[in-house]
C-alpha cells in the first residue's frame, strides 16, 4: 500500500482522457487500496456535491467528514442534509473543534477570525482534520487545479507533508464548466449560495461574493493575504 513514507508519483497510472477526466479511475484505485483507511474531507461546495456523487458510485458506505466550525452558512447545513437524504448509505460525520465559539472567545478573544484567521483556522479546521486523519492512511479532497495558483500543481495522488498522509484529488482536471455540467445533468443537491455570487464557500465571517468571475476564490478571506485555510499548504 502506498503510504506517506513510500509515496511515489502515480500521475501516469491514470488515464485522464475519459468522461470523468480520470476521477472514477482514481476513486476505484483509492478505495481498492485503502478501503476503510480512506476518509473524504468534504466542504460541501459544488465540487463536494460532485465528488460525493462519484464516491457514492464507487463506495456507497464511504466515510465523509465535514469540518463543522460552527460558523458555516445555513445553506451549507441544508445541502449536507440533502446529501444525507439522497445517499443514506454514506457515513457523513460533522466534526466539531475542541473549543466552542464561546470558549474560543474567552481564551483567545472575540472574533478571532478578524484578528488572527490562521489561528482560528488552526483551531476550527486544521486540528480537527488532524484528529480525523489519525489512524487512516489517506484522505480525499475535491481540489481542482483551475481553482487558484496555489492548487495548479496538485496531482491525483499527493504526498501530504502537513498531515503526513496521502492526499488524493480525483477532480484536478475538471473545469468549472465540467463541474456544473455534471451537477445539472445528475440533478445533484448543491449549496444555493452558488446561485447568489458565491463560487467558493467557507465560513460565513470569511466568505464574501467573488470579486471577479476570473478568480473563483476571491471572496475568501477578502482584504487579507490569506489564500488557504491551512489544510492544503503542501500543494
Ligand atoms: Fe475561522 Fe474564518 Fe478559518 Fe472559519 S475560515 S475557521 S471563521 S478564520
């Protein structure tokens, strides 16, 4: 089994010239290789809606974790409920941070996301994912190369230095159009904020509508230098 220690570049092993641009091939390999030692960390944006559907085709009882910071939009919780109804066999878990919002405010001050968003993301996203990945060998993510310059070198199978894990990204070759074509064709549940100018959706205090149509992540941590929440820094 490929592990963090034995990682090798497997990009050439997967044909990306097919209808899912390699995604289903990668998922089949991933679940055959890791089975219960694979967790999908899903943010339930539109890429998440697509990847959940593809994962369900390959492993109907796959483990999916959503990092519930307690700061998400109501629309995000609604799409999670819709996914649970559509795919009842999937094991979808909402993972909370150790600190409640009140405890975080008492310990680190009010609205930490305004003062030190990296620290806030560490408490509410990075450490909880670290806990979820403890004991598993690999995780899945819906990253696409087109999303941002920080993601353009992402491979199907990545050596994830941050979590000492294997990070599998089946959607790297999908374009924004591919994603929506698939979502509409299959009538997938999706986050309704996408219809209101939010191409990328995270926590409510740190997400605004996109500034330009060319930069799909421009509404995230707008007005700061921050581009990623800390989960994908090795890319
Ligand atoms: Fe905190 Fe914002 Fe990160 Fe959410 S995205 S964990 S609110 S800094």
